[in-house]
């Protein structure tokens, strides 16, 4: 996979890729009183304003980036509810697969549709990814780069918790502009 830069090969501030549905908009939160419902067209989203505080805290350590099928619409509809400025996003719908993308088993293509675009977007930078759907195939591929990639699976019925934020803050502490051993001059 020569064309996909190896995560951590580019010394830079880490990226934080954020999903919305199941993460910031849980399906059926256990504590619904913590969430406020908002109508967006025909959709109803559940937003916890505390998430906005946590994300602003993480912004001191990461470059926040939407990694959601909401794409640019996240800035229009979700970001303002959380008190976030416009963030960059990964363009999943316009992504054209490359021959050197990571291997994806045929039956897992729908579940893995975010992986190659995220790797390309990161362009060798270290990153953390928070999502409610991170298949085992991705976890196995990312394991080799665990010093430069932090996958944070979130239960869709629970959404983002303070425990996740603590894990992300711990990971960001490893990236004070340093490279990892396996992340020097290589491809993923």
C-alpha cells in the first residue's frame, strides 16, 4: 500500500476524527435527561452540550475533523448546537477508491467505507478516530500503527463519555511533535 502515507510518518499535531450518529447523537441514551432533542428537517438529533465543552478541551490537543456521513452539513447543523466553529471534514461521498488503498474484504466494504478516506485525509499525521462502527478488520490494520493511531469505539446507545475523553487526552500526550519509530519515511 505504497500510496497511503503511514500514520505518524509526518510529525504534526494529531487529528481527531469525529463521527456524529451514535457518538454525539446516541441512538437511545441511557440518561436521556442529559440530551436535548433538536429537529433537523425530518431528523431528530439528541445533543449533549457537555460534549461541546469536552470537544473544545480536546481542541487544545488535536485538530478536530468531522468523519461523518453528515460531511460539510455537520458544520451547518451539529457544530452550532455544540458551540463549535466550522471544522474540516472527510469527504466520504466523493471518495474515489485507489488501487493502493488498504485491503477491504468484500463483505465488509459497507462497514469499512471510512477507513481509506481517513487514512488519505490524515496524510501521515497521527490521529484518533471516535466512531460507533469500527470493524475488527480496521482494528487489526491499525494495530501495527498503535503509537500513531488511536481507535475509540463508542457504544451507540451511550454516546461519547468522559472516559473516552480521558483516553483521547492520554493519547494526545504522546504526540508533542515527536515521530514514532515505525512512522519514519514509510507508507502504510
